[in-house]
C-alpha cells in the first residue's frame, strides 16, 4: 500500500503549508459525493488521527484514514498547470471512471 507525491506536488504542498504557517502535512480522503460517486477530500493536518496511515515522499507527509485507503492505494498526487488552470491532480489506478472536472471518481464493484 502506498501513496506517492511528485516533486511538483511536493513543492506546491510545502508552499501552502509555509504560507499557512503550521501543519504536519495533508490528509487525503474520499467521501460519497460528486457526479461520479466518490469525491476526493484534501485538508491540512495539525493533529494525527488514530489509525491514520502516513506516507512521506519528497519531504511531504500524506495522511490517509483506513476507510479511504481502500480507494486510494497506489494514487499519485501531482501538480499540473494547463493553460490558466493549475492544481493538484489525482492519478488513481483504482478509478474506473472520472467526471470531467477530475474531482470525483467511480470504482468497479467487481
């Protein structure tokens, strides 16, 4: 089980944490929502929750709760710029389909 972070995403996350002035890293999770069934949830982490799995890549810590890990195992966080748009991108091998905006996804039940 692993979550990875590209160098570009790590620079972006470190910058956000620096501007915020505190934080241990980010928490990546999922919730039922979005046009494809599940939506990604990102938040800053100031306190580690019991059961969190912690992954560190390029000096950035990513915290995942056990329920979300099933859907996120193998995911790579990247930071991309496309024209005037920029943001974190989730390269999730578990996603069977994604919505057009890339903020929600669906997994095969099989």
